[in-house]
C-alpha cells in the first residue's frame, strides 16, 4: 500500500470519527434555539478567546526554542512561532499531521536536524499529557459528582440501543480489547515493520529532547511558558461562558470541568476536534444544567473561534516561512 493511499484511508477514518460525533451531538438539536443563542451571543468574548489562543501559540514557539538551545540549534523566535502556527493549521485538516509540518517548516528555515526537532516535539507532547492528566485529577477531586454524571450520560443507552442490547460502553471497551488481542497475536509481524525502525529513531530523538530539558538554562522561563500556555487554554474557554446568558453564571470550578471535557474531545483523532469537542462539551454542560441547544451553541462558539484563529495564524505564517526559507537558501 503506497503512502498516498494510506493517507487517504487515514483521512477518511478520522473524518468518519468526526462525523460520528457530529451526529451524536446534533441528532436531537433544536435549531431554532441555537439560532436564538447565536443572536444573543456577545461576540467580544469570542474575540478575546481567539487572542488568548494565539498567545498560547506565541508562548509555545518561545518555549520550543528553550528546548533547542541546549542542542546548540537555537532557531529564530518568529520562525519557531510561525512553525507552531503551521502545525496547528495542518492539524485542523488531518489529525497528527501538524507535528510533521511544524518540524519540517523549522528545518527548512533554520537548518535544524529533523530528528532533534521531533524529539523536542515528542517531549512537549509528554509535558502536555502530564499537564492534562494533572488537571483531570484536580477536576475529579473538585467535581467528582459531575464526572460521575458525565460518564453516566455519555454511556447512557438510547431506546434503539436498549432494544439491540448494544451500548456505547460495550462498543468502546470491546473495540479496545479486540485491538489489544490483534496486536498480541501479530506482535512479531508488527515488530518487523519499517515503522518500528522509525519508532527507534524517534525514541533516540526523544532521549536527546529529554536531555535538552535537563540542560535548559532558564528553567523558570520554561515553567512559566508552560503555565502561561495552560492558563490561556483555560481562560480562552472560560471567557466564552460570558458570551451566552445560559452559561454566564457558571463558576471557575465548573469552567475547569468544561475545559477538561473539551480537552478530551480534542484528544480524539477527528479533524480539528470537530464533532468530538462539540459532543463532550455539550455533555459536560448538560450535567451543569445547560440545555443541549445552549451547550452546542457554546461549544460551537469556542471551537469556531479557535478554528478561525488557527486558519488565520496558519495563513499568515506561510509567507513568513517561505521568505525565511528563501533567505536561508540565498
């Protein structure tokens, strides 16, 4: 199977996942109520959210440079920021494609070896996973009853599912166990694939990236950027709560609960989190007593604003990356 066919299959699979979640989110939508919510919305909060999202991009680019410095490969700061923007722009179309685009963009402008760039990006993903898990743990402590209700509603059976005896919980757990069984039975063939040699190369780059974390000269700046990034992730969601009358009274603790639900939606491999983000945020808000129409309106405002910001940032970054690449070649 050639690479193009694999990419097409991957894109169709991810798009199918997004379409499934869109169906789950909007299957019982009251469109007139959503239209009313959009008409009543205060869009200045969406604009503030977009600015916060781009601020996180800038901080990510600056933090990335802190990881590259110990490797003796410091990049131009704005090149790193634009590469981050292009990475998120690519992720909006094809999940997980952004890491490749981000690294290849910076390699073309600053001549940094690709494996080292991948190593630092993988390390960033580990740090992000740690931050997300830490926030999930904090939210479970603060919002335990809401989490119980959230998962109970997520796995609740519809009348059709009750008649067939098939529930989403059964499908998710069963699919996961089936994948584990297939991976175990075919483990030798899987290990012989060229993919595993790439994994070993990536692991080597990751070790170099992890070593660079220990050698970061300004560790306080690195920690500060990490906290700033995640503070922006929280507030770019929280401020949009004030855009709708139905969500304006939700407090910060409940806002953290909504953020975690949205974060789990973005982890799902659908293009740009489309569908999965809307569905899980809608579920979280329904636990807090917000109607489905208002919950979907809120999720659409947040996701739509960040999606638009990502597209704008990516389109702006492209000519700057092109100019930097041309300058390097000349």
